[in-house]
C-alpha cells in the first residue's frame, strides 16, 4: 500500500488536504498530535489552577469588622481540634497570641502559625512517633498546626485538663509551670494567671484566655462550633 493511501487526510482552514502518514501519527507528529498535546497542556494548567485555588481557599482570612481578630486555615484548625479533642477556639487563640496568623519566623527562631522552635518540634516528633520530621515542615500550616495542637493536647493531659496551666506551659515551659503549680497546691489552691511570676507568660495566658472566648463568640460557624 502506498504511503499516500495509508495516510489520513485532514482538511485545513485553507480547504487543502493535509496528509499525515501513519508513521508520523505513530511518532506523535501532525495536526492531531499537536492538538492532543495542546489539550493535555490545557488540562494540566487547569489542574494546577484548581490545586492553587484549593490551597488559597484554605488560607483565606476572615476578619470581622471591628473585631481585630483574624482567622485563617480554618479547615486545618477544625481538623486538628477534632483529632486532638481540643476546643478549636483555643487553637485559634494560641495562633493569634503566637503569630496573629502571620506564619513568620521569630527573632528566637520559632516557626509558623503556632511559633514552634525546631527543638520543641523535634521533641514533639519524638514523643508522637514522627520519624520523617524536618524543620522545613514547620512552614506548612497543616503540619505546624498539627504539631502545635499535639503539644497542646499533651500539656492538657499533663495538667488534667486545666487550660490555664497548659497555655502557661506552652509559653513559659513545662518545668517552670510544674514548679508554680506545685507551689500553689502546697497552699491548697490552683494556679491563677495573676500568680505567674514571668510577666510575658502572665500576659500571654491572659491574652489567650480572653481571645479564646472572643473567637468562640465571633467565629462559631467558621470554627465548627454551631
């Protein structure tokens, strides 16, 4: 059979027949192949746009007028709250106190939304059985909030559900808060925010406790509280 007879004809815009040999078709040449590659590139581009849109939707920030309290990554917060049995408003309040939802790196080297030090994150990875953790992971909101939420749950378990003491330890360190709690218990009472000797930690605890209530009031739907 001749090459011409075994070819496929396509009539172009000029009205002339364009012949594409079977060998050219097999090699991916000709107008049909070019059109297929063009469609493939279009589908890939659309897929990339869809992925970026999903990522941006997850990062969308809410700020109710007059509240001054930002909120983003709500899907991550809700997921971690459900998984770790935490109040989502508490996670949001800690994020606000730590970074105001701006995942910058602090002067002390703390990273991400929940401002975790690499050494703290490595400790969390060790306790939680994480074997593939790298410091760069903390730049990812999902991982950062997962680690920070795991640590909050750990502290709450350590202090038998006392949120004030757990939040104080998140900022002031476990050993310090253990000492303060023990001193308060010797006097027959629980630790209060006003008795925290570190001014920074005292202000931190008061801020978290205050904005936790505000997040519950301002963003009940976004945080899955209704």
